[in-house]
């Protein structure tokens, strides 16, 4: 099937330092430009983001700092990319929410003119989600082949959810699945721990996803200016961040998880302080070197009083 195009449609995808539209940077961009005549042009290039790539991101897309150290910056590559995308409509997967906003941020930072006012945007993910609804009703129909009676009543919904899970296990138990790193395995099993792992791939600490675990099981901030940093590292460099989050509009459970990390961090700090103080105290008690003293002459033993001594005392004191 050939797309009916009036002008080129550029499908593009970005690999980035993270998922924060405002602060993260592009490390790779790949564009497939579908032309009205049915031909295609592809352009892929690495970009030096001029900032460290967090390990959590590198583990997903496989691009590390050393891979892009000699690549052009977006400021250097921006004009060339803008020309390649000239007169193109834009398409991608989740592109409206992520790829297009990130690309526009990069063009604006680089001072490269890239007008999107007259372009059309096709987000393939939106077609998928809107045509294949992700409601419980749709899942029940898809997996169990029937409609929910008394839909939206709590009891009917939980019974339907239970049946859907049983049907999912039956359908997917021996089916291969590939993760973002290219690992292939069978994640759906009739085992709660396996299902827990598969349904919590983002490894949230607080369910809201404000704090998540990295690959080493260490809590990291997952939003804002400290995104990708260890929580304890943020406490060390900016202790007021804890108070800001506790007083901010965050879920109570997020605050509880943050408090737990804060208490643990302060406990470690106190332990280090005590160990340091103990070390200083022990060092201050080390015996100092004392200068050797000259040997004292042995005291003469007292002589018994005799007549001559008494006569001498009389003459001295006149008695």
C-alpha cells in the first residue's frame, strides 16, 4: 500500500538523555522521509548533547558518553536537519507528546528557525490507543469474548478483572516478549512474583513514579531538575529539596517514601559523624613524646641525732 501524500511525510524517532522535554537532550535522531512519488530517504545521526548521558538512559538505548564525544552538537547539525525536514509533515510513535516537543526545544536553543505552524502531525500511537481501547470493557471483550454485565459496578468489574488475568495467562504463558534492551524471555507466567515484575517494569518506589529504582536498586529522582540523580545525592547537595517536596503538591505516599530515605540518609550521616569523632578522640589520647629527664641523685638517708648536732643547733639559735 502506498501512502497518499501531497508533500513529504517525515517519520522520526529520538534517543535522548532522558524523558524531560524541557531539560533533556537528543543523542540520536533518525528520520525516514516518505516522498509523494513513493521513494524514501533516510537520515540518521548521533548528536553530542553537551551533558552526561545518565546510565539509566544508556542502558535503554545503548548510547554512552564515549559514543558521542566526537559527534556534532545540535547547534552544529541543526541547520542541516531543518533543511532535510523542510516542507515535511511529521510522524512518529508518541511523537506529539515527546519527539516533536523535544525537537522544537533543540531548534529553539540552537537558534535555528523551524516553523511548525503549517505542518501536519501524525502520531501512530494515538491511532493505536484510540482504535484499540484500553478499558476493562474492551479487555474483557478481547480476552474473554463477552460483555460485562452491570459494567462499572465494583463487583462486576473485579470479577471481570479476575477473568481477564486468567485469560491473559492462558494466552501469553509461553509467548516470547522482547524488552527495550533486546532481551527475549517469557514474562507472563502463572506465578505472582513473575507477574509483579512484568507489571512494574518502571520500578517505581512511590507508585506515582516521582522516585524510581535504577538498575542497581538505588532510588533516583524521576522528574524535574534533578531527574536521574540519586535521592541521597540530592539531599547532600541541596538539603532544602526534601522540605520543598514535603511541602509541595505531591502524593502522601511519595512523601512517606521520601521521608524514609531522608531518615536513612541522616542516620548514615550521624553514624559517619560519630565514627569521625571517635577517631579524632582516640588520636588525641595518644601518648606524646616526653623529653628524657636527668637522673636524680639518690637521697641521703637521715642520720640519727647525736650530741654534736645538738650543740650546733644551740649555737645557731642561741638556745
